[in-house]
C-alpha cells in the first residue's frame, strides 16, 4: 500500500508541476549562479508569482532546525469569558483569563457533549480541524480544509514555529488576506524522521505583518498579529504546513473551475464535501501534529499563565548552514557582537498623542554613553501599561529588528487614556515617560492629516482616519479600496456616514463593474453639462439603459441623494441581472409586490444584499458611503464565490 501511495504521489506531482523541483533546487546552487539569475531577472519576471516567492534567498544564514514551538502562546479561557470579552482585542482581555494554547487532541475535539473547561476550550480554539469541514464537528479526514483554524482574538501575537526564512509576504483583500510563508529547510521529514526535507509554514488572515521577504526568523520569534483579513468572518489564524511537493504556498486543493465541474455552488460546500481532499493529502501535512511531535522540552507556565520557555534556544553564533552556499566570515563580526551585559536601553515617547495619529515608540540601545549599532544576544520584551489603550505591534525584539541602534514599536487601535511602555532586557527594566492619548471629534483644523506613510506605520489597523478595523463595514470598505473602486478625502478620512449623490452612485457602480465609458453628441438632461465631472458616468448610464432621468422636466438631478431603491436598480441593471421573479404580497413590512421597485428589493432580499432591521426596508432612505460599499462588496463576493446568496459564512477562512 505504501508503494502504491508513493507511486500515485509521484505521478500526480509530475502532472502538476514537474519543473517546480528544478526551480527549488536552483535555490541551493552556488553563489555565482545566483548572480546569473539576477542578470536574467527580466526573464524570470514573467514567471508565476508563487515561483518568485519560493526562490527568495535569505540575507543571512538560517540556523539549523532545533525543534518547534506553538504558533500561538496564549488564548482566552473561553469557558470563563463574558459576552463582551469574547469580542475584545487580545490586549484588552484580563491576564487572569488567558491560558496557554490548548494541546490539539482529537479526543477533546470529537466529544461534543462534555462541558468541562478542557473540552470547551479545545472545541472553541480549534473550530476547523485538519482535512475537516465547516460544520465544526471535530472530525478529521472528512472535508478538504488543508489547515487548522485557531480561534483567537484580534491582535493576538503570532510566532514562527521553527527556524527559517520568510519566503512570502502578501496582503490581499480576499482569499488568505494578509499572510506570510516561512521556508524551513532541512526539517525532519514527517514520514521518516531520519531524513530531511523542506517544509513551508503559512500564517493567514493577519492584521499586521512584522517581517519582510528574505528575512531570517527564529523559532518563537513574533512575526505577526492575528486578524480577520481576506475571506474570514471572525479573527482567527489559518495555520498550514505544506510539503516540498506543493506547487505553491499556501496550497489550496481546488479551484472555482473544480467547483463548477463538480456542480458545487459555494466554497463552504466544496470544503464540506471534501472536494480536492486527495490533493490536500499529497501537498500538506497535519500542522499541529508536526509541531507537537517536534517540540524539544516542554513549555512551563507560571501562575499568571505566562510562558517560561524551557525549549532549547538558538545559539546566536550559529554556524553557516552548509546548504545555503553563502560564504560568511564570522571573525570579522566578532568584535561587533555583545552578550548584552554592558548594554542599556531607552524608550522614547511623546507626552501626549491624539487618538488618530501614528503612535510610535522608539527603543534605543546604548553601550555606556554611546549608541550601540552592533549585534547582541538575547531578546527584549516590550509591554504596555494602561487599560484599553490598544495593542503593540511587537512584544519581542531581537538584534535583527534594529536598524542601527533603534527599533520602533507601534500602538495599534489606539484609544483614549494614559500609560507607558516598558522594555525588559537581561533582567533590567526600562520605562518610557507617561503619555496621554486624547480623544477629539472630527475637526479638519485639529485632526492630524493621515498620509500613506502613516497608515503603513499603523500596519493597517486604520484603513482611513475614521475607519478602524473594528468598524462594522471595515471589510467591505477595505475590499473596494484595495481594488481602487473607492478612495478617501485629502484629510485622510472616508466619511462613511456621508450620503451619496446619484452621480456618485453611478461612478462607484461603473468602476466596480468595469463598465466602459460612453459619450454622445448631445446630452438629454438639461441639468447635466459637458463640463461636469460626472457627465461621462451619466451618459454611460443613459446609453446603457441603466438610468432614464426624470421625464417630466428632462432632468437627471445628479446632486440628489440616491435612495436604496434607486441604487439597487442602477446596480442590478448595470450588472445585467434579470430580476423578474414571481412573487406576491409583502416583501417587507414597507414594500409590497405592487411597488415599482418590488422586483429589485425582492432580488436583494433573496441574495441578502442589503442589511435589514425589524423587517423594514426603508425604500426611500438615502444611501451612505458605508452602505454603498457594503452592497457592492456583497454583490462582488457572491460573484467571486459562485454563491446563491451572501452570508457571513462565505467569508470563512480559505
């Protein structure tokens, strides 16, 4: 049976990406061939993007494999959280309610009746198991989910499970969202521990990425913060490990074409039915089983639930990995390495910040009275005092995090209050001055102007100055912004509650649907001039029979607020969607089948395009920018996912 499985595996792989192994082997050739690759970069630029990511060469040697550690250190004690605490960021949950990441045990996950804390926490922490489904039943090898979903609050620190280098960092508005991949060379083969192989661990749906491509990372080093980016309905970590046979990373076992060929309409159903499970078995491995089986030593936790890691540590004077084929002379650097005994730190902060400015703290390393810009041993821990201020994008720093003598730590999701930042190194603590974060309403004359650089520094926690990751329509606004369908104002705001005019609605609809612009020799509306910014959008709508205007006075009224029914009609006609359905009676309490807009509202209800409260549609209500973004997003998600209707379930992790 083993021989047949190996034979099938080789046959399958050769059909997929026979040349992929040759590409990966090129990563291990001698240095002068790497130079040749740069000369030929114009050619390789046209190759598959995943191939480019996998061929990144680390900028320094990777320490040898020395065991694994968990990708998450602490999670909430779900069994004892209040309903409010369930929705909190990691940094806001009381320390007394944090516990070590539960061990992944199928016995605990399969028992759906036990009510004790161990079973409850395991079931909540691991809602989707390896090769499981989205029915949350804890059964493995029944679906085609090639990873394990770990439920954790927004902003939970994520750690590298083993030594390696960052081979991919990508930010997507759909799919895996913000994610990264670590390449682990010379790791124990999961099928034969006496052999070595290359594995690829991936961490998906993140809110902040703390590493860059080509960077070497050590086991237990913080690399990111958890989030709900991409197609995720709630904060969690999609943790996956691919083997060296997978053609790309993170590997996914089926495509939308596969779904169509199989007659499966939704992404969730495809996973539940196990579509592509054979592919997933060939290309991935059980991530938590591998991590737990290769841990060296056991993490020890004190009474506060904080990890005192007794696992073997990585020596800082690591020898060059012979497989990197990069020549390094260690003696030249020996004088520039400190064991940390003579080093001191300083944490710099302002005395006050506004909640909407980029709040950054600077850590500087000194040797005596002089700034120290060399390498040092050990890790620096960073903590934040003050209740509910937000969360730090980094809680651990090592020598490679510093540029010269300084490193920056950013406050994510800042909130009003006061506090300080403390760093600890070699048993000594260094604390910043007390700072205050003040809250002010929107005032263009007082508010700090957000630039793209400021937003980048915040690691994406603020999409716009007035749209944070906790905003109800954050995902839809982010999705359309990433596709350049919507944009903010010069002061960095999005103004989600600002109403949308009829002309603006057409612009957003046609950009979302990629409708070609049309013009005509004459304009049929007396209130639309050839010099108006919106003239092409109005004429495109008119010529495509999306809008007709007001025939009583030959006007279009471009500056009037577009209401729900007008917007729905424009959008559905622009997308050439047939809404003629048979129905009778009341669709909502305030919409009956006799209303002119009934067919559009009925279609929207069937597809769940417009959020409705208390069975009232409010057809004449003006559409706000956040509402327009939400409806367009839902339509696009349905199209992308091939679903019959929109639901939060469509955004469950890939």
